[in-house]
């Protein structure tokens, strides 16, 4: 019998079009003097991205829901839709949908989402940008992917990028030390400790809404390198703080992995497959503070998203 055609939905987006890009990522980055980034936010239809190499798993006839923040949305990679959520047709979720061919794909990812956005509408200056993401999960949902938690590290919607920007400014105060590490001390660890129960609650809610769903937490990629010396002259952060940020990134992924294991979900490591292609590398799949390819600063470009999609496909096998 012929399989039903896959439908693609950008759900949960509300009246964000009345707010210009002076809010959210572009404004925050400009305020930090990171220069304008080549964001492309033209409205696009369903993804036409090339599929990752063979899936090995068929989700034909089932439904797939993508949840998460800008690292799940592929934010800034053309072409984008979803208003201020900046959902890209090159996100790992779109690539997965193209490969797995579920009967339906619902994308409610949104730039600047924190863990609370799973259950509460996401707003900007009082205007609703995205609905509660878990509203998209239905009893017949069979696959859920989620990348979230990084934005809870920062004091603004920039999250982990917010921390990196702070480290850039602090570098001037102690160029040969680790002023960012000294500034934050145990603050970021406490923020991660606070995120873990919220993330666990979100996973439990997903299982309650869709008991038959396969749930995967997709980790954060190699936003900073293993070897801090590779960033000399390329990122305005001390080598001591590059090492510190790599530890923070590792702790973020470890928290997500532990929470996944304790709540019947699968953690997908995307740090390892992107290592060596960090923002300070010769061939970055995660762009630097001033991107050379269209995406947000310190976010995966189109190649990085494809590599992350492959990692999820391998996990599904």
C-alpha cells in the first residue's frame, strides 16, 4: 500500500513577526561588539536538504517531533522560517526527517529557548514567540529529539555564547591567566545543577504524553577546542579560559547524558564527531564569533548540522 506523504510543520510560532531583529540574537551580539553576522531569515517551505547517508532505521508511517534551542533549530543557516525562532531547513532535525521519512515531522525548535520553554510559552518583551514545545508531542509520536540547556548557563538568552562573550571582555583584565574561570567560580556548575531536574521533568512529561516514543537528547558540539593553543590569535579569550570553557561544555553534555540515562532517553554525543572542526580549526563546522559561513556565532554551519544528523542516525541504528 502506498505510504502517506510526509508532512512538515513549523508549529508553536506566534506573533513574533511584529518584533524586529533588534531583539534576540542579532541585537545581543551587536551589543557585545561582535559585528553583524550573515544571518539569512528568508521564509522557506519544507526542507529539501540532502539526506544523511543511509538511515538503517525506518520511521515511515510514524510521527517525529523536534524540540530544543538554536542548536536544534540550525538557527542562522539559510533558509530559515519560524519568525524569531530561526528554524533552518538545514537543521539536524530536518535532515533526519528527510532520511527517516516519517509520516509527519513537527518542528517547534526555537532560538533562545531555555528548558522552561518545554512547558511554558517563549516570549520576547512580552510578545509570544513560540508556544510550549511539549504541546507538539502527541500520543502517536514515535520519535522525539531534543537539544536544550545551554541557554540556561548564561544570564541572557545567549546562554553559552553569553558566557563566551563575558570571557572575551575579561581577557583584557588578565591576558595570561583565567579571569573568566575566576569570575564565574562555581556559578555555572550551580546553574547546571538547577537545569538537571527541569530537564528530567521534561523527559518524564514526554514519556507520559507519548509512551511509545523513542527520545534522544542530542548533545552540544565542539564549540571550543581540546587544545586551547589553537585559538591564539583567533578568539579573544585567554588560553586558560578556553580550557575552562571546554570543561564547562563537557559538564553540560555530561549533565544531559546522566539525565537521559536516568529518564529512559538516549544521549547522542555530537562533541566527539565535531572535535577538530571547532571555531579555531582550519576547517570549522562550528563557526567562530565572526562566522565565515551563514549561521549564528559559535553554532554549527550546514556541514556541522549534517554531521550531527549522522550521529543521531548512528544512535538510532
